[in-house]
C-alpha cells in the first residue's frame, strides 16, 4: 500500500513557498508591464478623426502600446484621398 502524504504539512509548505515567491514575482511583472491604450473610432468624418488620432499619437509618444479599433463608419478615416486640405 502506498504511503499517504501528510496533506497538512504539504499545504503548509506550498503556502510558505507562495508567500516567498509571489511578492517578488508580482513586483517583477509590474516593473516589466508597458502601459497600453485601446481607442475605438466610430465616426468617419474629419472632425471625429482628430480625437482618436491625437490620443493615439500622444500615447505612442509616451511609450504606450496603442491600438485603434475602427467600426464600420470609422473605416472611412483609413481611405486614402478621402479628404483634401482646406483651400486658402
């Protein structure tokens, strides 16, 4: 017959190891974490294009990981030649 492990001693050992390793590992993960931002672009007009693009470029300049999600109407912002510069 196989010997039964002492479950109380085993649980105590696991708890001690977790208490010793967890704070150090959590501190390492927090130090290595890069800030991130996700922006949802929902409108395809020029006046609604500025906020997501300005926020995204500012966050990227600060070293953040940035994602911009374009909804169906927001896809118009990605079309080349969609807007011409204002005439003087």
